[in-house]
């Protein structure tokens, strides 16, 4: 495969991954907004505390979506490590998302329902960039490329055929 063809394949794979990540993330965002707005309007919880609860619910929802949809073909050999890393990077995303909301509410006194949702959205956007990078780099690691595995297998098969051919040649005859 040429470099150009390999690059095209990698870009197509990345585009599919981004689309799947985005689909799960969009549903997780709906869960996050739904839970936070429900808590904001039906409880006396402070806005950021209610938002932390909503983010935790969305994190649980997203893990299931990422593991069984977006990254279903990725390495599954160490689920405990995977979940630990997922929760660690999700916690950083939670701090980013809620830090933006906290700064808007307590730093600038922007606390109307519309302002809360705008800054929640901004926080989710920034946190999503971090999460995409960290999940694909550290949490849901890629398995060896199928193409590389196939190439290695064919190399091994060719080597085995060559050894068998040498074994069939009469002793003392030169090989080319």
C-alpha cells in the first residue's frame, strides 16, 4: 500500500472513530443536560453540585457506549486498568466542565438558567476535546493493525514454505 493510500485509510478510520465518539458523546450530553436541568429545577442543590451529579451520571452512560460501541474492537485484556483510567480521565473532564461553570457562576455572577446552560455547554466542549484525546490514547488502546498482522502471518507462511522446500531438495544440490 502506498503512503497516500495508508494515510487515506487512517483518516477514514479516524473519521469513523470521531463519528462514533460523537454519537455516544451527544447522547451522553443529552443525559448530562437532562439530569442537571432536572436537578436545578426540582431540588435546592447548588448549581455546580447538581451539575457534578449530572456529569457523573453521564460518565457512567458514556463508559457503556464507548466500551460497547465506539471502541468495541479495542483491547479488552485489562478491564480493571481500562475502567480505572477511564474514571481518572473522566474526573479530569468533570473538573474542566464544572470549573467553567463554577467560574461563570461564582466569578462573573452569570447564574440565570440560560447562562448556566451556555457555560455548561462550553465546559462540556472543552472537556470533550480532552476526553477524546485521553480515551483513545490511554484508555481504549488499539490492537495491532489487522494489515500488519496479516503481513506478519504471510511472512511466517512464506518462511515455512521455504524451509519445507529446502527439506525436499536432495543433499548436495545448490540452491539459487
